[in-house]
C-alpha cells in the first residue's frame, strides 16, 4: 500500500486473498480507516477498481486488481458556521423555529460533515447556541429526515434546551407539545382515522432502515384521512393523511404508514414496491411525482410551551412548492 499524496491510497489485491468483498479487503489492508468510514467512501464513489468507481461494498475483488481510495482531507472536529440561508418562522432569545427545506441534513454525520442545519445555526446564532446536545448537535432537540420538510425548533441556550428536551421526551402526554405532519400515501385506509401502535427497531438485515419489530421501542402514531384522490380509472389511489406523533422514533411515520399498507408517495426506502402504482395516476400527477424525488412528508404543525414564559405557542407551515404541485396535480381528473 502506498500513500504518496496523503489523500490517495492504493491497494493491489494479493493472490492469497481469493475473491473477497471489497470492504473486507480494504478493512484488512487499511487499518487506519474504520469499516464504517470505508463504507462511506465506497458509497460516495471515492473507491475505484482499475480506475472505475465501485459503489458496492460487496463487490468481489479479484487478485491483481488495483484499488485506489480517494481519502478526503480531515474535517474540523467541531462543526464550523456556514452562511446557509434559513427560513426563520420565529426567533427570540431562547429558541428559533425554522421551516426546513428538503435536502438539508440536520447535523453533521458520516458523509455529511458540512452544509447541515447545525452549520447554518452556528453561523446565525453564534456563541448563544445551546451546547447540551454536544458539539455535533448544538441546540438540536429533535430532527427531521433529510428530505422531510417543515417545522423544527432549536434551543438557543441550555435552559431552553432542557425545557424543550423534556417536552419532546414527554411527547405531549402531560404537556402541550404537538407535532403534526401531512403525508401523501398510496391507497385509502379502510377507516377515516386510527392509531398505529407498533414498536420500531433497526431493520434486522438492512441497517440503514427501521422496521416494526417485537421488542422494539414503543412507537405511536395517530392519523386522520383528510382527502382522497382518484386516478385514471376513477378509483381512489392516493390519500392525504394528517399524522400526529405520540413518540419520536427514527422514520416513525414512514415505517408506520408502510406497516399499515399505505406507504408515502416517493419513499424509495419503505415503499419501493408501490412504484408501479404510478401507472394508475393521471398523466399530470405521474409527471409531478416523477420529479418529486423524495418522500411526500411535511411537518406542518408545531405546538409547545415556551421554555421561559410557559406560554403555549403554535406554528403552522403550508405545503412547500413541490408538494403543493403534487396536490394540485392529484386533483386534476381526466
């Protein structure tokens, strides 16, 4: 193995290594890089075999093949402020409420070290940002998935962080906290409203996914059907559902609605088998859905008690432009 530039590593697969997985060869030959770090580099296209990028960690390397790893320069151990525009709905000395756009990662993590909401908040709030969440998640008391849009609150000092964290831990059981989401889903539930109470844990095989599993963490989602939309044949093919969370598990709404049999439109992770249903949509709706490129989920409602005054505060957010276009297209009948 050679390291001529400090950022480019080269490995030649030995004959006695057989034809093992790419990630295992690199883990054995590059001990300075962790398995998780290597996986991120592979998925990011920074690993090449014979000059061609390979994004599959399970790729079987052959003896004699040359593998190159483009290792990016190290990043600062603490996130740095970045001038990223924020859609600020409300702000005072204790908290800031933003309308998060699609594509914005909440906090730095492997593969997303910069360009996150935390980087934007550090630039906007400066030293006032709460440090309880740690240097990687200052002020963060809850999160939204990268491609989920809508309302988020961030604590600007430690007192506010403690109060907001307690409210989110309670999930409105004894307090005023409420979080509401609009979700466009495939099909129409058999009832107008209901509650999904199904434990969620890490998927047993696909570790990037969550799943309903016995022994998982308690997860409760309340839902109401707001509207239904007809397709080309005149049958109802899509519903707009309002969800309220009583718990806050990773991917909770996406997992629960898929478990109900009505996954989100555009959800490649939890509803890939429903992609063929797009043929039932009108041409206008099918075209808009093809351009959506994300799960059709928006956090439209946030209610909480102000950490200093105790006043009950409520914010609502209209559908973003891409979901507004989807809704409009779904209402068009042939």
